[in-house]
C-alpha cells in the first residue's frame, strides 16, 4: 500500500530532508505532501516531482492540522518547536506516528501513555543537536558498558560555525542558523557535575568559564557549558558519572569578546529600551556605561571591564561598528533585539559562504583491566551551499532516515522516543556514513 | 451614622494602624472589624476594645470577602499584595472605598473606570515606601515648581535598617522586614536617567554601582539603584528631568559584600539545587566555585573575585558561618532559599533590638533667579520595640491617617489614587509630625 508522508514546514533546514524522502518515494512508492504557510516555497522545494505535492498549510488552523494528520500515514514536523505539542496531540487523536528534530517538551512527554495506547511512536530529537549527539554518544557508551569499562567523565560539545575557508572576520563567527538563539544562548544558570561535585555557573560568569579543545583538520576551539548537563545523566544511562558537561563550540577568543555583551547587559531580552529607534550603536553601548562628562565610550568600557577589554577584543567590537554612530532603526526593542540587529549586519553569510557543524565527545574511562583510557570522537560536516548548509544536512538527514525506517516498518516503537537505543541509533549512524557524516574516533591510554 | 471600618490582616505591620484607628473610633463613633486567618492574633490586637471586633477571615473564601466588604463602609487591606486585586474587585462591586500601603498593580489600575463609576476611591501606596516617599517628595516638587524653579536632578532613597544603638554585627544589617524580599532585591535590570542619558544596569553590576550619602545624627550610608526609576518621572510630574534615581539605603560596605552572593549566583531563585538538604554552608558556596583538587573554598573565592574579596568582606562572610560545615536542612531549595536560611540564623533581631527607617531626598534645581541650589530632605524613624517597629509605624500611621480622612469624608476622591496630590499629602504629612515622623530639610547654594 502506498504510504503517505506529510512534511510540515519547507524552510531552510528542510531541504535535505525533503530531497532524501522524494528520492526514496520513487523506490518505495510513497506519496509526499509538503505543507508550508508559503505555498510558493513548498512548490519550489517539490519542484514538480511526481511523488510530491505542495499544499498551503497553516498550523494555526486546527481543522487543517487535523485533516492533514488524518489523511496521511506519517507526519514529519519541521515547524518551530512551539507548534509540536499541537501536532503531537492531533497525531495521538488520529493514531499517526510523528517525527521531529526538536527537544521533547514536558507537555509532549505527558502524551506518553496516550501515544502508547494509540499504538504510535512520537520520535523526537532526531536532528544534529539534539540528535546525532545522542546517537553517537550512546553508541560509545553502550559499547564501553558492554566491555565492562567504567566511564568517569563525559564531555560533549557541538557548534554551528563558518567553514574555515570562509572564515574571514575577527570573531571567526557568522550566523549559520537562528540569530536570536545565538544572542540569547546560555541565559539562566549552567548546571553540570565535576568530580562528583555539582557546579552551578550564573550566566554572567558563563563566558569566563571555558575549556579548550582541538579537532583534527579544523583546529582549535573553546567550549562554554550549556544550560543543563545534569539531566543527561539519565538520558545517557550515566546516573552515577562523576563528571558530565555538555557545551557549545566556538573559535578561540569568541567567549571573551562575547562576555562584553553579557557584562554590559546587552543580551537582556526582558525589557524594552526607551527611544530605541532614535539611538545609534554607540549610544546603545553608552546606555550600559556610567555617565561621564569627559570620558569616551571606549575609555569607559575599558575602565568598567579591565580584565576583558584588550586589543583583540577591541578589534572585534570595532569591527562590528559598535562604536560608530550607525542608526538603530528598530522601534520598541529589547537590548537583545538591538544587539541582534547590529550583529546581523556583520555576521551574515556572504555569497558562496559555506558553514560547518563540529561535534566532539570525550570519554575518560577505566577499562575492564583497570587501565585508564580516553576516547575522543569528532565529527566535522561542511555545508554544500548557502541553501544546503551543514546545519540543514545534519538536521535533515538523520530525521529523514528515521522517517524511512518508520515508513518501512523497520522501526515500530510506540510512545515518546529519542534515539538513545541501539535499534534507532545503529541503522541511522550506519546510513549517515553514506552522506559523509562520520565520526573520527581516537583512543589513548592516560 | 456609625462608620464601619474593616481591617484585613493583623500581622506585625498592622499594629500601629490598628491602635490608631481603635483610639479614634471612640471619638468618631466608628466600629472596627479586624479580620485575620489567625483569629487569636486578631483578638490579641483588638485586646477587648469596646469599638473593636475580631473575626476569623480567609481571603481565599470569596463569599466571606464579599460579605465583609458589603457589611462595612471602608476596607483597609494589610494582606499580602497579591490579594489586593481580589479585595479591590469586591470593593468595586459593593461600592466601598478601599485603602492599602501596596503598589498599584496593572490589574488594579485597570479598575480605574469601574471605581469611578461606583463612586469609590481605591487609595494605595499609603505606607512608607511607597507612601511617605511620594508625599514628602511631591510637597517639595510642587513647592519648587510653584516658585518657578527648574529641578535638574532628584535622588530618593529609603532603607529599613537596624537602629545604630543595636547595630552590632560586621554587616551593620539585620532583617527588619521580609527576608525573602531582601535576598531577591534588585533582580532584573535597574533603569534610571542621568544628565539626560538613559542608564540600564544589569543585576550582576548593581551592587558595584553605589553612591554615598550621610544623614545627620545617624551617619554614612550607601545607595544602590532600585529597579525602575524611569516610571517615577510621570508619577512625580518630572517628565523632562535630566537626572532621576531612586535607590535603597544600606550601611557603607554592605553592597560590596552582598555582591559576593550576586557574583556567585547564590541569590538565584529560578532553580532547585540537587541534594540541598544534604549540603553544608561551605558546600553550598563551593557549588558556585570551580573544581580544584587542592585549593580551599576560601582561596577559590579569592581567586574568582579578586576585586571584591578583601579582609573586611571576608570578615562579613566568615561571621555568617558561610565557610562552616553547618548543615543546610531545607529540601528542594533554590540558592536564594538556602542563602535566606543561612542569613536568618545571623541577621535576626535580638531581644530588645529596635529598627530604623531612613529616607533621603536630594533635589538639584535652578531657582527663579537662575541660582543653582540643592535641597536635602531626610527622615529617620526609630522603632519602639520588636513589635512596634519603625517599619510598622511608618507603614501603618500614614495609612491610618488616610483612613480617618476617608471615614470623615475629608477625602472624597474616586478612582485609583496615590498620595501625590496636595489634598492627600498635606494633611497626612502634617499629622505625621505628631508622631515624630518629620523630615529635616536643608537648602544650600551650589
């Protein structure tokens, strides 16, 4: 019987997923429906494919959500995360399995029993982070546990960055995905465990609290902790591990310069600034600095943050036109919105630019012979173009493979599922190699 | 006709208010109903007074709220601020005027038209801060404006502190009111205007950003900014003033030591710590410090905050038993809750201790003859006992006087009212003098 697969959302990160499924639709006799609020965009992505159909789809129209879910066999949601509960609830109602790349929210978690009763799987966290990070970590964790090793430390970090060949600004950074998420990253305390001791780092100290690492072929990186590493002890079956830290990868020197914005309060998204549309970049920075009759903005910044401001940080700030009288034209904006607008002018991808996804796991462990060892497992994926980015590939392909597995009934789990079990991660990781998505693993004795 | 006045809430800060109204009930033939969830407490405060009656009152019982409001002529609410909307809505329904010492919330502000239609006044912000601060500031502002002066700067600060004679710890501070509010004070950015420039100070820089002042007879203080000074430009009819800052008064050196908690993240109330009931004070501090195999908590703190930690700060921290292995016994607690419990053991009022309210306004202005001048207006009130605190007196007496004025129909305004108009503040400030609540005003040429 022809399987009908609905993909909701035709945005940038859906391209690789759509192409993968359209190609296999011919082989497996699937019908692909691609829904987007922007019908033209969906039509462009289907590009006249015989097995594809574009429709105008409005997630705010509950009747349409229910009709699309009920008319298809399988629902893949690439919509913004906030809409997933609504889709999931409809999937439960019509007993249709669903797949997404987003985090399991507490609301969706609460659908566990209903999903099981309906006999459907809600497969989530199937992108890159979360997604490939879970799969690749669990493959090593399960192997080490099977070999009788005891894991004493696990560090896992991912970064969406500009590929080295196109890295041509002093920040070694460009926006390769949602700028707003980059500006707000890390807000709230970061929680991890180190040598058996819980550690809580407030946001205003986060970017001072970095580690360094290197990845073969692409060089040096720094890592700052993500918000909550503690909950991954359960996810990864590492409940008693003494050290676990998940982090974000940036090029060396990024954190120190970004810390200027954190220290100033320029990433705050909780209030609207007065007269934002009448300010310039320089005046924006000055609102966070003490009043002075005769000191320049630069001198006041230096005096306020003597341990941060140095020549390389000033070079980065100046390159952003932060001290220029460039008008900010956004009305009723928060500091974070204004900062984002300043960054977007400078951190945009240029024509021909390609992005990069870098991921690295490090495991310290004692093997069955009481030998202390360390495994480093690294992944680097480059984008193919401004459209087929590394982000779109690494988010879309694992999700697409999982969709194929569910469509072909190779994956028949029910309830809320994340890819931490062998039956999900093994076939996906194996097939990812065909797309050049493969980890480079090194083991040393320590 | 006998006026019936209901007072809701018989807690610590109600004592002065209750006594004032009971005394005048004899003269003016009022009937006072005092409602509290704790009937025994209400009975104790009424103390058999012929004009008083104690009742058990449960604000969560809407039927009882409606019956108390409908059976009385005037409602004075000393309940926690979160209940005021509910009381106000009932007052609108039964067309009874209401008085409180709390801030006007947006929800209550929205009752403006209904209160006017019902012909009732909802009189708020009638305590000390907000309350006496508004009244005393507006008296000077109205006078200066009437004299043709132009106000160029207004600084206004208040502090609830321990009276100098009982000030015997290195922090020069004890809890004289709600400890939770003290621990959470200042969270979120502080907003003010200085020489025509907007200034936004993030919480993590707030306690580094102090001014100093002195008050005759009680010595030196430091001021840190309150959260939102900008909105007072409208309240005080100072829409175009170049400099306006409202702040909190503490003894000199408090802010620097308190900043240790802010920098550590120990005042965070947004998450629950793991195993809080199994920690000691020392371990609590260590959770915010980097891991080290061989450094002490004290050395790590010094290394983390080199510009804050000095001998006097360490003396303050050590005096709090912060480095001691004192067990923290609270389960599932946030950092702020744990910190509060540590502070409550040390900052409690001893038997016989008396508190102090200090308030100071400073106005810089150019008079009608183009002469630049400065007025400093200061208030100091000492508590009479652990029960009749300066806080209870300064919150209760102005509210009680306003209640008398409404009961005697000397104050017949309708809608939501705060004491920024002459007809409210003049008689209250005049009568406050009889209670020793009087500002000391000094004017100098600058």
